[in-house]
C-alpha cells in the first residue's frame, strides 16, 4: 500500500492526545495535596484510580496515605467542611449552641468562599455528617426530639447558606452588599412611581432589605422554637 493510501485510510481522532504517564519514581505528595485534589474533583462517586490519574501517580501510591476510598472521603470531607470549627458542647443553652453553630457555618461558607464550590456540586452530603452528628447529640441532650432537632438544623442551614449565596450574588453584581443596595435604589429611581407605587414610596426600606440579614432571620426562628418549647 502506498503512503498516499495509508494517509487516506487513517482515522482522525478528535480531541487532545492523552497525557503520557510519567515514568520513574512517583512524585512526592502530601496528604493535604491529595485531599485538596479530591475535593476539587467532588467527593460523591470519587474513585481512587481517577484521583491518582489527576495527580499523575499510580493508585498504589495513594494507598500509602489512606487505607481506601472510605477513609479518603472522610478526611477530605473533614478538611472541606472544617468540622473542627463547629462549637463544642460546653453546657451552653440550646439557643447559644444554635447561634454558635450558625456563626461557625457562616464563617466557613462566607469567609472560605465556598458558595461556588457548593453550587457546583463538588461538595456532596459527606461534608455535613460529622457536624450534623455533633449537632444532634447536643440537641437531644437538651430535650429536643429527633424531628425537631433536624428541622432546626435544616432551618439554620437554609438561613445561613441563603445569606451567603445572596452576599456572593451581590459581590458579583455590584462589588459588595452596600453597592448592591445602592444599585437597587438606582433601579427604583429609573422606574415610574405609577408603575411601582408601594416600592417607590418605601424605596430605602426596600433597598435595605434587598439582602436579608441572616442573623435577624435566625433570631426570629429561634424565638419561634423557644415559644413552642414554652420558654
């Protein structure tokens, strides 16, 4: 077969060529590097082989750091969630503990800028197991039944994560919360008062509440729980 025939019969392969695996001694890794790579890939459905390929090492190398996938996911989840930052049971009231938990979650998500990571799905349910277990133990010890303890936990998660998402949204749109509120006022001024009479008449109040203050909402929820408990 001529060279022309060989060229015409060859099959074109779409996409970039595969990355060749490095030969020789495996690269030196730290456990922190392994856990960070696992978090970036997403813990749900994570495979040791895929993680090793991402790090450019053989799967056997990773087993010198962890005993298997279960330990890898647990350690990565703890690193991602910062479980150690959540409050300890020091005999405080349920309300004090709930407030401390909310503040710790806010610090983790807001200051750690994890909103985009959460939204992208790279942090699955595994990240909340340890902190949820601790929460339930504390609340059950203070007279909550399991459904009420879980309902309050989910309410706090919703309040804090919702506030963090809106803060992230404000930064993306206008550079910050104050700037976003001013942008809301500007949008109102551009509208006819006849079209939006109620908002136009209360523009400052509307703008000030454009980004709900999560601590105020949390206090209202905790007040409601206290009332139902007869406190």
